[in-house]
């Protein structure tokens, strides 16, 4: 019932939460070809992930591995602090993925999931007036832990889209939260100076802290979702200004 993620490690059939992002391609191919199999695969993956990847508070596991009969083999968090922690980028993939699923399907269960994951993120921000998460919400040495600008950028882009799907008050909350993220990412603390940072835009992302891989470094997907979020923000501001005339 899911798309397999990896061909390494201890797992029988590992599925990472990141795979929610791949469903965009399947939905789009369905749109181009009118072949229902692509949408069917996307829907099944989204439903199975929703069932098994999230805890009651809508924090998430990174990896769920399945047995050959489809039952769950194990749940773990490969790139987070431990199996029961909340890996920051996993939460970002989740809110983005289910917002996107709602865009393509208009199914209420996907919108509900996106709202619940967004609530977890907002309720667990590092501090008042601080919107860039640490690499894991349960990292042991906060505030002396690396931040993950990539998780923040993905979240900002997702919340800007999600702001158009809730009621007005909720939408405004998402928009303002995303705006705060973008302002913080655009500050001297996170925005690289031209000609520095190996040509990347954002500083301070984390790939996989437990594996000592890409810690406090630029990442291409951090830049990608930062630019996407800026584009979405600009379009929403222009739309709001046009409606006010």
C-alpha cells in the first residue's frame, strides 16, 4: 500500500515520510494522461501513511517498514533524535504533503491531517518570536542544537497554500506564521551574503544529525522551498491588495 523508499538498511520494506512529496508527480501524471492508476497509487500511499506514520498528537515517525503481508514491521525515526522523537523536517514533509493532496483531491481527510500537523508545528515553535525549528523538536541540548532552515522553508511554503483552505481566522494565522518564518530566514542570521555560502541562499540546515551528515550546512531543497514560499507569499499579497481596491 506504499511506495518503497530505500534499498538499504535493516528494514524489509521501508517507507519514509518524505515520500509524500512524490505524490505531486503521480497526481500530475494522472492529470496529463487521465490514467486513473497514477492517482490510485498516490491515494493509497497517502492513506497508508496517514494511518501508520502519525502519533495521536500528529507528530510523526520518519520511517515505517512493512512486512510482506502489509502489516507494520517497525516504526522508527532514522534521521531524528530517536524513534519516539519529532524530526523537524518530517513534520514539514507531512504538512506540505497533505496540503498538496487536498489541492488535487479536495478530500476532507487530507485537509484535516494538514491542519493537525500544522497545529503541532505552531504549538512547538522554539520560542516566542522564533520560528526556525531545531533539527528535532526533542533534541536533547536545546537551545544549543543546530537549526534546520530547510524544515522552516518547507513549512512556510505549505502554510501559505494551506492558508487558502481553512476558515478566514485560521488562514490568517497560517499566513502570519509563514510570514514570520520568511522574515527570519531573510535576516542576516540565515540569509547568505552574495558570493558566499558556495552559491546557496540559506545558511543553517541539517541533513541527518545522527549520521553526522550535512550538519549546519546549506541544502538545495532548503533554497528551493524558500524560493517557492517567497513566490507564493508575493502572489498572495498581490491578490489581497487587488481585492482591497
